[in-house]
C-alpha cells in the first residue's frame, strides 16, 4: 500500500504544463502525499514497528519524493529569496505543501526511532520518555545489615531503610458509561436477565442525569498478555438506583483490551475464545433476597482483580487471564465469598471455599498469584499479619491452607490493618544473588486503612511488599510504610476540599506489567475515591527490590514467623509521620476532622 502511494506520487508528479496545468500537477502531488501520509499514520506501530526494514523503505521513498518536489518546484528559492513575497496562489500552495512534507518527514523519522524501542519493551516510547518525579519509600526488612540479632531487641528503626524511586504523572483511562449501559441493555433482553437490575430508574428520568448520578466505573485491574501483545483489563461497573455510591444495587465486570500504546481495541477476540472485547463478563449473579435490608442491594461482583496464569499445552507456553472477585451468594445465606472466572477458557463462575470450613460472613481482599511449579492452582495471600497463604484448585475452587497459623475463632481478629491490593508478580530468579536461588520471590502492593490522619478521618494507602517460598514455608521478606507515588488523591466528595471531605481513598488494583529490561518500568493501575481508573509508570522498582534482597539470608522457619509479625506491625508504625509530611507537602489542614463519612460495611 505504501509503495503504491509512492508510485502514484512519481507517476502524477510529471513536468507540468504552464499556467493552469501547474496547479493541476501540484494538486496531484498534494493528493499523493496525502495518501502516503494517511497510509503511514495508519500503521499499527507495535506490529509494524518491529520490522525496521519496512520503515527504512518508507523513509527512502519519502526522501526521494520530497527531494523531487523541492527541486522541481524550486521550493528553496521561494522561501529564501530576500525582500520578496509570494505573488500567486500557486506559489502559496507550493509553500504550504512543502511545509506539510517537512512535517511528514519529521513524523516518519520520529516513528522510525520509536520502533527501535517498541519491539523490545512493554512500555512504549511515550512512557519511556515521560517526565519522572522522585518519591521516597521507607521500608522494613530483616535483611538489613543492622537488624537485631535477637527478636527481643527488636525496634522498627533497626530494620528500616529508605530508597528513592521515580514515577510518571497519573494517566486516566477514558470510559463510556453510555456504551456500557447500552451493552447491558442489549444482553438483559437477550441471555443475561440479571442485568435488568441495572434499569430500575423512574419513568421519565433523563439518561444524562442517570449516567451522572447512578453509574460509576472504577477498580480497574490489568495485566500484560505477552502471547497476544495486549493489555487485558477488567473493571467494576456500579449501578445504584438510589443514587448513592456506597449503596450499590448491582455490580458488573467490564472487560477491555488495549494495545501496547494503551489504545483500546474493539471487536477483538483472543485465542480460541468467542468473546469479542470490550464485553461484560457474564458472572453467575444471584438475585438479592426480598428482605427489607437486602432487597435490590449489593448484587454482583466487586473488587475485580486479574492475574496471568502461564502453563504449557502441547509443549507451547500459554497465557490466560484469571479474574478474581468477591460476591454475595444466596447459596451461602447471602454471605460474601471469593470467586474466580477464566474468560478465555470455559467462562464459568467458581466460588472459592476453604476445605472443611463453614463459610465466613465476609471473605474478600485475597491477593492472588501463581506458582509456575503448580499451574493448576491459584494462590492467595489470605492474611498479611499473621501471614497466611492458601492454594485453590482452578476447577473446583477448593482451597487449602499452605502457610500460617491454623484457622480458629480468632482468625479474623488478627488480620491487622494490611489488606490485599494488587496481584503478585514473580521476581525473576536470574536477577537474584546466588544465596537466594533456593527460594521463589513475589512482589505485590497491599493497602492499609488508618484513622485520624491530620484533617482526615480515614485514609487508605498502598504498601509495597515481598514474599518468598522455600521448600516448606512462606515468609514476608519486606514491607514498606505508606506510599502515595506523589498522587494528590481526589476527595471522596468532588465538591469538597480534601479536609472538608475528611476521607482519602487511594487503592492499588493491579501491577499491570513489569518490564525489567535496561529501561525498567512497572505499570500500576489504581483507583481514587471509588470513582477513577488511572495508571502510573514507576522507574527503579527492580533496583529497590535488589536493594532489599541482596543482603538476604537463610533463617529457621520459627524465626521467620516471628519476623513476619514484626514487619506487619512496622508497616503502619509511621502513619503519623506520613500524615504530617503529606499534609505539609499537599497543604492539608492538620486540625482533627470534623466529619466522618458513612461507609458501607463491605468497603474494607
């Protein structure tokens, strides 16, 4: 197509006749260059950019055509002659076309240089060249050189260290709630009648007002699927017929696919799946009980997270996204349970349950990860303090405790302030020192909930952490204090200032990708105030991880258990310091909060 455009250019740009024929010739040349421009700019950079030879061919063709145009129409003479002005429309047209040709050349050279980066990295050119600002991370690890020899001598400061990382400005994901609502309307009348609960509005209500006050889109979680060269994203769509965000009527999961440049793709299918994205994940949702408390409330999946499962089939490495979420079910007395779904496989909804244990009233905030040595299970950090790890079968959803204290009557009383946030991603063994090759390591981001933070009544913030697995044990190797990635979190109520609002909610939802090459970047998707989906790109995370682990050591299992509990305590020991420093940096008022929000019991 591109060669044809260039041929057309050569054919059409023959020596023009005088007068009107010159204008016709220039018109033909203009159309030819326009055709070439459209062809070039329609290139999918991430599928085409890897072949530098094709870009080279385009550059040669465009250079020859440009030289011909500039020489034949004496463009240089027109723009450099002194004390003369353009005297005719023909000359003006020549100058305008010449300017467009220069822009076209510059754009092609820009894309040519970009192609060298795009083929080898997950992060695209704009991410790699985005402005970065520094932020400090305070963390805790017993790998620190000055850590106490005896647990009884422990103080958090003895295992503390500070590191500096770099981050881009947050980039919001655009979304069309109208498109989502229209899709739900279609499938409600087709094969998904539970979606009728999304349309309980009064007769005559304006659609624009309904979308503005009753529909919300947030809690986005994405992963990079190397096999398909796409970012796969799930997010929570909330409808509340009451118009109250923390009292949802029903929730849905919306699935989207983005290319490497974060451009959304439409009508795309992945692998052998018949699902065309974007699409609603058709979870098996139960109709709420017809009681005064639960009627038309809290239906459907909440807090979706996605993680990548890798496995081999016929000797070839496969990838599939596994979507994890919590949801109430009438099968267990309208209790809240964890569920999962594999949208590229069978798409069925599987409820997760602990073997030989009665369902808890509320199960949520499990942090998912996969172990390459056991691909038929999905694993979770069930608790952070004390650390509990469970493994669940992918087909039946039966879960077994693999590490941590036994479950008992007090299992929920000691979960601490740390809760699940993102998926966990493996730390490549090849970057670790020889002394740590006998363990597997994962990196994740948890979150904490604290009260009385300066002028804020409630604050939710991320925490970086590392866990590891030996032959018979799991351990918490590192946990950070509160981190905000330099984000000025939006208030819960957008019409109020941060202090008048009194609540600051910053929730990490997923580690979207971790590009550990020479220009290392980590993509982190997060939400603010149950209202947004945004992404940041962090530089220096691998360096930070290596700073933590390079002093790694082998200790006995019993000692690790004690260390895990102490690290969990340290993670929120500096809340007051964080609140004070952030208040100064972001100009909060340090007076105690005047208002506390009504929060749904399920929010934590």
